[in-house]
């Protein structure tokens, strides 16, 4: 009987060990399962975060258009392009404006009328140092205050406090805009330059970049309400030059892509800006020729010839005359 009890006890102990082992294995499996679930949750969370980042990045890309210079731009309310993000942007075309991020600041937010004039003067200078006497003349004309240097320095200090410490750089010897401040006119010039550079190899891209430049400067003159400020004139001349170059590239690129209607519109706009522009006239003549309208091409030449003779007493250049002869011969030979 004692032996039987011993055997029964052994069986109970063995059964307990088996149950304990099973519990350990079950616990291990549960822990492994929990770890797997935790790992899956981490992976799912990471995928969700990655997906969110991708969606956020796509939203940014959808909001931006990358120009040929790699500068991301978005549209002003009026249609022209401006940089995205928090950079400060100054608008010289039309009414002077200051924009930070997506918001255009009011005049009172920028500062006094003289503070805004000083900021505009620095924008026109295109990064060059503006000496105190030039600033004083632009601000007060011939009636300078007794201490103009102090007055200009005060305006600069207020602009720095109101807008950004780095918006104006320099000191009493002269001031200039900070490098992070972008100006619509000079951005358009950059776009036109890149468009000219890629015209021969990528007409589609050249046409797009030139179109962006045109939209930046075509709608208005530089400070159209300012009539007696000599310091504005260099910016007005620069705007005319940028617009002319951008329209030339637009027309030339359209001709390369065999799109005569778009070439004609761009060339006509350039001729309207400057009736003496022979490059624009030649582009217009070629656009009419490509459209199968040689008579209009010859009429465009005659208008240019008459304008040059009446206003300047000169004849068209050999390049323009040669194109006229070529179109005339082609029209004569065409049945």
C-alpha cells in the first residue's frame, strides 16, 4: 500500500510538472504573441506615419510649382507667382506690397510711408548698397532733415523691429536688403534668363518659364502712381527689358513647338510694348508664315519699315530684310 501511495504521489507530481510546463509554454506563447502584436502595432504605426508624411509631402508639392531655378512658387491673389514658405517677398510691379508667408501685410503693418519708401528703394537697388545720401534724397528730396543719417537709421530700426531683424543689412555707410528677401521683378529676371538658357534644348520648359516671368511683370508698371521719383526709373527699365526677353522666348519656343497662334500672341505683345523691336517683328512674321498667312507676315514687315523710317530715319536690319525677302519669294512661288 505504501508503494501504491508512492506511485500515486509520483503520478500527481508528474502531472503537476506537466501542467506547470504547459502553463509556462502557454505563458511563453502568450508573451510571444503579445510581442508580435506589439511589433505589428509599431510597424502599422510607422507605416501610418510614413504614409502621412508622404501625403503631407504630396500636398506641399501640389501647392507648389517648381521653376527652372528650383525655387518653389505659389500664386499671388492677382495671378503672379511668389515664393512659398515664410520668406519675405516684396512686390514692385503695380502697388508696392510686402508679403510674409501667405499673407500680404497692410501698409500700417509695414510701417510709415517713409519706411515703406525706404524698403521699396532697397528693393529697386537689387542687392546693391544704397548710401545714406541716396536714401535721404529719395525720402526727402531737397529738404533734408538736420540729421538725415539718424533719421534713416531710425527708419531701418523700425523696419527691423516690425518685419525681421535681417530684412535690412548694413549701417550708416549704406543699407541693402537681406538675402532672404525676394523681389518679384528680380525673380522674373531670373526666370527669363533660365528660359533663354534652355530654349535650344527644351522649348517646352523655356515656354513655361518665360510664361511665368511674363505673368510676374506684365500686368502693371513699376509703381504706376509714382511720377516724380528718379530712383524708380531703373526698375521700370528693367521691367521693360525682362518683359521683352520673356515674350521673345515665349514666341520662339512656340515656333519651335509649331504652335503659331501662341507665337503670334507673344510676338504681338512684344511689338505693342516696343514698335521698334525688330526681333519681335521677325518672330511675328515667322508666326504668320507658319500659320500659312504670308500676306500678314509681309504686312508686319511694312509696318516696321514705315515706323523706322518715319520715327528714326533708318531701314530694318539685314536680318529682318532677309526674312522679308524669303517670305516674299515663298509667297510668290506658292501656287
